[in-house]
């Protein structure tokens, strides 16, 4: 009986085989062949997308960054100790993204959006890719609205606009982070959302920043994203892109956002470390050839959108650390060419006690007075030129040469302008008092007062302006030019405020 069935069975098998078409099966699982120092190399994938997110055992993720013919170089977004040679790797078929939205305000998170504080998990309803294209040029509006920092030397000489990219550059321990944090704290009365991105910082330094924001009442409108120096270099690399996506969510809703990258020197070093481990060819200072591109594609995302696209803005304050005041080094020059200006902090001024240690001669804002109120521009317009001339005269006067009365008067006034630009940390000043004290210094109202008494004179002017002079403050903030009547009224107020100081303490 079997002999009768066998021919029919074999015929059926032959028919099925003839009709069958071979298909390629795409392997979604590969194996780790090497791992260490934040990168891994895997083999076995027959199809993979650039920058695709891969899943390793133990909950570790990685980014497929180097796609070669026979293997894939993966940047690990977690501890490499958790990955072993021979482990299986699976595709997620998606690129890295982060949660965005109101749920992140007041929270401390890592570059993957995971909570680092003790306030529970992040419950966000939306997510965005960490790598997103910058807005088109035709979708952007000019930068014409000021972002007040509350710091006189910045608002007067190096004004920042909403949507601008202003670099903060200086040697180690010169007050770079302090300026950025003070700018966040000064937005308390507005509706500006802030994102503070700490890259490669010590945990103690980040904790101090968080505590300052909490004490200043700014933490509830700030997202703190942390990739510390102990984290994997892959997390430090994606940190600024993830923070920018979180900020862009609010910008696309029509809100104004301020983002601080602290700092991009460590970001560049993390990328250099990863590139060398992935066997990419090194260039100048061992940085890979696309080091300029990774920062330009990040900072180009900061802009001011047109009204039809919501009218929101994203203002970027990247921080960069120099070595021995060398602002012409590779990474600083790259970022200076990308940004719209820089605030340079001088260690010499820091050692002299001139805080904030902003070198007005080396600092520049390519937006300039376009974002200043007309009244402010009328008072501070010539400040940079006057201060530069004063510094040259002071340097020349050290040779002990004889000076005429006009030169001596300029030196005395310059010393008082320098004294009025001193400011304590977290001592924020509104626009109207800044206009008043700068007018007092530049118009010579403080010439008869000792330099040591300038802080007291400033305090007296601020108190007098705040005491029942609402009409004058409104005129200064109205957006109109400073007319002769308001200027005269302001000078009279300054004279009244300085009267008691001169009577009690005598003249200089």
C-alpha cells in the first residue's frame, strides 16, 4: 500500500518545490565581537539604519554609528561593563528619542529622559528624536527682542536677543557657569522656559547649580539634563542634542526658551574619544574631521521662528573652556565662527576682583543694539568705545608719564564706570535701574564721589528710582527714545540720590 502512495507523495513534493521562491530572511539579531571603553563592535546584521538604536542585554542601548561592510561600530549609551563578547544584540527599528513636554519641568533627567531625581518616573505623553533638522531659513524671523540677563556688563555692552547663540568663553574657574545660571534666574518674572545641560561636570558642581535654581525659584520652569563625567561617553555625546529636542518642543508651541550647554569642550572630548575608539581617522588635535559639523548642526537649531510657525524662540548659551587664555585654539575658534558673538571672561580681571570678569574689549554681540530698548541704547551705545579708550589710557598711564587735565578726568571717570560694572552673583538688576546707574557713570555724575563709594551710590540710585517713580520707570521701559524731558528727570533723580552721599562722606 505504501508503494501506491509514494509516487503521488513524491510528485506533490516536487510540485511544491517547483512553485517555491527563495526569500532572503533579514536577521534582526547580531553578536558582540568586541567591547570596551564605551563602544562595541557587532556582526550579523544584514540590514541596519544609520544611528539606529540597538538593544543589548541588561537594558543597555547603543547607537549604530559606523556601518561597515562586515561589522557595525556601536556607541554604547550605558556602562560597557554590562556588555560581554558573544551577547546577542537586537534591533529596535527606531532612532534615539527623548520624552518632551510639561512633565519634564522641574525635573533632573539623563540624556535618555530617565529620571535622576527622587520625584518618580517621567510621565510624558510625547517624544521627539534627539537628532532633528534645524528650521529652514525662510521659517526664521530676525532676532529683535532682548533676553535680559540682569548683568549690567552683558545687557549694556554685549546684549543678547531671543533666538541668538552667544558663546561664553574663558579659562577654568572664571565664572562662566555663574553668568549662565544668573541668566536663567533673571527670567523669573517672564515666561521663558530654561534647559540646563550639564556635560561631563562633577556631580557636586551640578548639585550646586540645582540648589541655586531651587533657591531662586527657577527650578520649576527649568529642565536639568545631566551627563556627568562618570557616565558613558556616548551619553555625554548625545546630551546636548537631547536637551535641544526638549527645548524645541516648547519653542514650537510659541514659547521663548533658553538653553545652556555646560560645556561643549567636554562634549568635543567625548566625541573625540568615541571616534578614536571607532578607528576613525584623526585630524587636528586628534579631533575627527566632522567635529565642526557636530557643533554647527546643534547650534543651528537655536533660532527665532516666524509668527506663522508659532513665533517661539530658542536662545543658546554654549560654554567653552580655554587653556591659558588661548581663544584661538581649535574648538574655541570653531564655536566662535558658529555663534553670534561671545562673552569672554578674563582670568586677569577675575584675579583683580572685577566680577563678573567680562572683558568688554574681547566680547562681542553680532546682534548688538538691535535688541536693546531705545532708552538703553541711548545710554550704553558708546560704553564699549569709552571703556576701550579708558583701558588704553590706563595702560599708558602706568609708565608714569605726565597727563593733562582732560586725560586725568577720563581716567577718573573710567575707574567709576569700571566700578559700576561690578556686580555680585545673583544680584540681578532690572532694565530701568541699569539705565539709571549707567547714565550716572557715563555722564560724570559720579566723578565727585570716591571710587570706594560707587557701590553705595548705586544702591542709593536704585532705591530712589524704585520709591515712587513709576512714571519714569515706565518711560524708560516703554520702547520709545529717551527724550530730553525724561533724561533731565532721570539726572535730577540721580543728583538727589547722590546728595546725601557727598554731604556725609565728602568728595573724592
